[in-house]
């Protein structure tokens, strides 16, 4: 016999109600069955209303011209309508339960977003050297460091008071030494062994290393060798930041037309022109502001393309290990910058050649990477 069944019953007052009749066998072995009844009219009405609302929402989502995607707390896609199929050119059968939300957005889209953010960063970079030059010129270098400390404290306050944690599920073991040592080496090996990660990370490191030659060595060249004032040096750095912003805007146009690999292939032309130009002029004995400034503008335009593409390309293959990929890529960039600092500290003095030739060397390595490894593995 069935476990339960709904019955429509007409009461004595003429009202029709829904009763749930359940069956249960008695344990005395005589084959007797116990029937129990309960009024479930309101419950069944609510269930029918919920089903009606659910069906209406499903039809509304399916008919929407906008793409609608929903996921669980881990980012796994659980809803994907026809609009999303049209936008992402993937069917629901290939997406629901099989992909993470991150998989819908290729590195090209991430690079476009990154370039917008770096355009804003470039605006800050334009103002910072000018303000720093004025502070040093009018006060002292200690005052410039104090300005940096105050700005850092303000940013810490903004982050502490206005930013909310976005991680959906916190892992209490994430910062524990034991689990970290057991798990992280495997993640490092998986990320570092990926050819796409290596190609983009090499590109980012060489690009940042060349820029760091300018950041670390240009003050000695412009002020110490070429005799510019501190405020004039601030204006020079402002102009280089503006060239970098131009590069980030150009990067977005290149990404839309040519994708990641095509963007860096074309951006490397500016890098090459800047490096060859600075090296040629410095070796020819042309020691003038314009001989350093014009090639650095070209390099900064190229850097505006390479930085967003390199950073997003390195983490693109790892939707579940993005933090590990970003940290390893950043470590390589800082390691290259450390080597640049050691080189300048041991060789700079009395000539523009260490900065010019060092930047040119890393620029040539960048071009070689952009035109070979990135084209081969930078999907």
C-alpha cells in the first residue's frame, strides 16, 4: 500500500479541503493498517503558489534578452540563460555544472579591466613625482618620506573602514603554517610548470625591470648628470607617466582588435624603439635631456601595453589558483627589480650608460619573449 495520498474532501459545511491520508502497518503481526488524516489545504496551496512563481521566474529568466548567470558560493555555474548563451557563445549544456564563473571571462577581458585600473594608477603616478619634487625642493627629502607615510596611513584607514571582505567562504587553515607547507609547494609546482604562466611572467618581469631602471636611475641621470632641477625632474616623470597612460588606452584598443598576443606583439615595437634609441644615443655620446626623455616615452607607451597583458595572462590558466599565480609573478618582478638595483648601485656614476644599456638589455629580452614564447604559449 502507498505511504501517503492526498484526498479532496467535502466537509459538512460544503467547504472542500485537502486531506493527507498516511498509512502505517501495526507491529502486532495481524496485518492491521493504521490510517491517519490531517488537513494540508493551506500547505498544498502554498506549494502550488511556490511552483507557479518558480515556473514564472524560470520563464522570465529564459526569455530575458540580457545574459543572466548565477553560481554557488564556490563560483560553479548553476544558472545560465539564453541571453548568456548568445553573449558568451557557449551552450547551457556545456556550462552548467561544468564551468566556474571565471571561465566565462578570458584573459583578454581581464587585461582590458586591468588597463582601465592602471590608467587611474597612471594619473596618481603623474601627480606624485611633481608633488615629491616640490616637497624636496622647498623642504627636504625627509619631508617627502613623511608625505608617503601619511598617504599610506590614510589608505590603511580607508581599507579598514570601507572595504568589505569578498571571500564567500573563509578557510581558517589558509594562514596556518602546517597546511600551508603541505599544500603550497604543489600549487607552486603546478603554476610554475605551466608554459603560459612562464611566458607571461617572463614578459612582466622584463617589462618591470626596464621600467625600474628608469625609476631607480633617472634621478641620478637627470639631476646629477644633466643638471635639471628637482621640480623639472618631477615634470619629466609626470610626462613619462602620461606616456604610460597613453599606452594603457592604446592597450584596450589593441585587445579589442588583436587579443592578448597581438597586443604585446605590437606594444613590443615601441619597447624596441625606445631601447634601441636610448642605447644608440648614449653610446654616441649624446648626453642631453631629450636623448633620454624621448626614448623613455616610447618605452613607457609599450609598458602601458605589457603590464596589464602580462599580469592577467599569467593568472588566466588558473581560475582556482589565481592568488598563487599572481604571487609568483609578482615575486619574479620584484626579483628582477632587486637585480636592477644591485646593478645600478654597483655601476652607476658619471655616465648615463648603466641605465641606458641596462634598460635596453631588458627591453630586448622583453621583445624576444613577446615575439616568441608569448606567441607560442600565450593563449
